[in-house]
C-alpha cells in the first residue's frame, strides 16, 4: 500500500474515532448536564445516572484512542495541538476528572448535601468538557496561528474568539438535546414525561444556535479551507436536526435520538471534509498549515498500526456493542434496581 494511501486511511480512521466519541459521549455529557435540573428527588437523580452508569467510561475510551492514534499516526499534529491547546486541554481533563470522580463517590454517603454537591460536579464537568471540545473544533475549522516551524503562536484567549465560543455553546446545546433523547429511551413514568418536555425546549435552542453557526461558517468562508467542498452534507445535517423536532413533538424518542445522532455524525463529517487534507489550518499563513502529508509518521509506522487496528478494532467494537445490548432495558426509580 502506498504511503499517501496510508496517510489518507489514518486521517479517515481518526475522523471515525472522533465521530464515535461525539456520538457516544455526546449523550453522556448531555445526561450529566441535565442531572441537577431533571431529578427532583434522589431516586430520580440516581435513575438518571444509572442510565449511563454502565457505558460512560467505555465511551470515553474513544477520546483516548483518538488522542493515541493522532500521536502515533500524525505526531506533528499531536505536538502542535496538544502544546498549543495546553490550557484548554488541561481544563478539559479537569472536567473529565471531576465528572468521573463524582459518578463513583456521590452514593458513598446518604447525606443529601454530599450527593447534591457531586451531582453539580457531574453537571459542571460535563458542561466544561462539551464547551471546550466544541470550541476546539470550531477553532480548528477557523484556523489558528501557526508559524513556519509548526508552532502554535497564540494562547488560551486566542481560542476564546466569538466563533470558537459559538461552536462551544452550539455543542453544549446539541449534547443537551442528545442526552434528553437518550433519557427518553432509558427512563419510564413521570421522569420520562419530564424529559420529553425538556427535549422540546432544548431542540429550539439547539436548532437556533446550529443554524447561526452554519451561517457564520459559510459567510466567513471556513467551509472552503480544505480541498474538498462538503457539498450537501451540512445541509443534510440541518435537515435531520429539523426532522428531530417533529419526532420529539410526536414523542417518538427512538427516531428523535437517531436524527440528533445523525446530525452529530454529519457535522463531524462536514468538519473533516472541509479541512482535508489539512489537520491544523494556519491563520497566519495558509502554506504553514499542517497536513496529513507533512505531519505524519513514517510509512513503516502507519503500516504496522494498520495491521494492529485491523485485528483489535473489531474486537473493541463487538465488546462495546455487547455492553449496550446487555444494558438496554429501561430504568425505573425503584431503589432496589439502582446501583449508583
């Protein structure tokens, strides 16, 4: 297999890892952010947490794998992004840590104040992670200051530009909607009805922000930063989000979840399509951008990685699919059935 073909394949594989992460961890973050607002009683909050209790840590593996694959396949991309986005990624890590700790510790004490504190930590950690990831990808689409030596020359405040913040807030809104739809599939009774009511309001906010982000992206010309025109993909992303509103109003949670999931997938496909073959666009000078060609590992490294991926990726996917199948049942607020 040619060197160029391997570089393209690994760009696609990393894109798939990020798509999988946003799809799976998206509803995790959404559920976490909704926790203090949907659960009025401790049993309800426990039911909400139990809806993702068996899968949340497995979903985060997609982030670790995406980071590890980037490091191995495109070390210059990894070095520039992780050094340039250092403070933002540190805050992301803080959000993930306090979120993970809270899942494990909130039920260690029956004290309502103790549990309420950890519930808010789950919500804050989920919000922080969603906001920062959205802002990071918006900045990658917009372009960041990179010099001729592949060095990021900005700082944290460079990333906190209007477009980056809009991308972050849009991601938060979409994840909230994704989480609400997931809870509609997992919960039952009064709590399920409350979730459906929340989903209707969240859909309006998510749709408005998403359309504004799309218009901003088009007017600013960011959609044309790469060598491939995304074509109808972003239009399809908007359409499925609009269709999701119909299914939410019809209380057809399954189809609503699928439509929002498709929106997330198509949005990520749009991002990777409109930046290809670039992996980090330089707003200083386009010619200084990092591409799959100047940022990749050697042909031998990519070949070995391809063999390893071919063996282990199907195993991991099968295991995670089995996990979701085993924990597919709805969750009630009965104490004897709750774990967290």
